[in-house]
C-alpha cells in the first residue's frame, strides 16, 4: 500500500492506494478516527460488484451501514438524484456524526461529496473511486458539485474528504472506453506540471493501454501526488489550482451541448486539451513539435482529439460563456507554455472560438 497525503492542516487526509483495499476500508476508517453510521452512495452496476465486500469490511469494524443507489451516468448528476440521497439519509435518521462513502466514479464522488457538504450543514465523507478518472482526479481535492441544465458543475461546494481509498483491483472490471477516458486526466497532469512524467507516459503508453498493473499503479500514484501538491498550494481555486482546468473549458462546453450523453467526461477533456494546446500554439507559447507530441499521446491512449464535424465551434460559445472561471464576460483560460508548464490568459468565449477558427480544423487520422 502506498500513501499520498494531502496536507491541508486540520483538513489533511491520506490517499491509500494498493491492491485489495476494499476489504480494509473499515480498518482504514477507524485509523482516521471516523465514527458514526455510514451511508454508502453508489449506482447499481458498481454496487453489484463491490458493495457487499465494502459493507462486510465496515460491519467487521463495527459500522452500521445503509446503501443508497442513484442511476448511472453524468446525466443523473443533478438535483433530482441529490434529492433522493437526502431522502434516504432522512429516512434512515442519519445525524451529524454520520459519514457518507462515495463508491463509484466521478459522478458518484461529486454528488456524494456535495450531499455530505450540505446535509445537516455538513457531514464527513470518504472517497472510494472505482474508475481511473476518479482515482486520479475527481476523488482528490474536495471539489463537489451537481450539474445544471445550462452547464456542468454549476452547483457545488468545496468539501474535503476524510479519506480516499483506491483499490487498484476495481480497474479490472472497467470497460476499455472508461479506462481510456481516465487517461485524459493522467495526460493532463503531465502536460500542466511535469515534463518528465509526460516522457514516462510516452514510454509506457502501450503498457498503460493494456492496463498492465505496475504501469497503471505508478501513473495513479504520480497523478495523485501532482494533484495533491496543487491542491495544497491553492485549496479553493483562487489562483494556481485553476491549472487543473486545462482542457476543461471546451470539454465542459462539449458535454453540455451534447446533453452529457455523447462523450464521457475524459473524452470531452481530451478534445478540449488538444484545442487548448492548439490555441497555445497559436499564441506562440507551444511549439509545433510539442503540439504534435500531445496530440499523438492522446490518440495513443485511444481518446478522441478533434471536435466532430457535426459540431460547429460556434455551438460551444454558450457553454463556455457559463464557465465557472468566467468574470466580467472573460474566461480564465489555461494555456500550455511548453509541456510541463502553463499560464493563464483571459478570453471571452467568442474570442476562443475566433482563435480556434483561424486555425484549419485538422482532418481525421487513421
């Protein structure tokens, strides 16, 4: 087991990473001094695989549990699902000593965290991410939210977990498409923060695409350390933490425009990263060779990299205009200043579209 600590003073917490940790969750929670009744929030496919093992671990540690299920998918990360979680917590008479456990991917982690932040004005929660994307990104850092019809994550709060438990075995049941979507966030961490890590991903991408255990565990551990370091510097995204949004402005707009049904989150982020990298090159910040390296790595990971021909750039303006990082009509856009480094530049949504439209839209590659 590896431990990565997110150092936030009194709100510090460990990320425990290794094989077979689901059977030790009760023990790990006790070690963190977590008491009270436990509500496990999941969706049916994940619960069918892992809920009983988790509940048995918690029972052995003396916890009383309740299982709360919401429908699977980004389209259900909304206030209706949130309301069903509240209803279950009230029905089971949960009090302020309770702890919620998010058992699933990023959707489950985000909505469970927001429920924990707001139920009875705040209860504790634990993240048990079962997708690669959630393991390297959504489970770490305390961002919690639900979507609004007009935009992604528009209703949310910062609320740090008490503990993150990453059981690598959960990736064995992950569909290839979901695993590839998680690689988008892995690549993002390298692009924004660590050129050496980017080189590692170039060398190990074939092994990662085959889901070889050693390569995947190393990538998860490094990505968690990168995200933890950024969160420690800027917990509430007042400045530097916004670098983690590289590729997300366009990615979120793509998700919203397509009703959260056409792209997985990581797929939309992958497209957004390539567009952000292209915009960076257009601003003279990124060389053509570096742009090609980023594009090639994204494609090797099995991810989409271009905006489909049936979606006009202009269609994305409304979604970008509602970006949470916007202020006075401008968006704090993350540009790549060479692999491993970033900078911010303020654009309106229209200016972003104009900048991208000035560059020829790349043709599909086989």
